C-alpha cells in the first residue's frame, strides 16, 4: 500500500500521487568536471536512470550545473 503524496513535476517527469516509482541515482564525479559529470550522467541514463542528482555544495558548483545541463542537451539528453 502506498501513501498518498503530492504530485511533483521535475522537468517532464511526474513523481508521487500514484505515478510509478522512479529510478534515480547521483553522480560521484567532481561537479566542476563538466565532461566527466556529463559522461557519467549519460551512462546512468542509458542504464535506466530516470532522474540524475548532481551535488552542488558551493556557488561555483551550482553555477556549473548550467554547463552540465547545456552539454547534456547538446548531446540529445533531457533527463532531469
């Protein structure tokens, strides 16, 4: 039995409120290493991950998330 939860939209992905349980993972690369993070994210997506979490402990990492996102989109991936 699943608990009633609120529906949340992350990108095009819907979570909660009866939607399927989603496969997610988190990268282990240095967030400042854009290419390594992008490549690890792609491997995870191709293995079935529907949601990729990337750590951003400082302002620099948070700002680099845009570079990571742009490179993933450039390569044709839109997984949140």
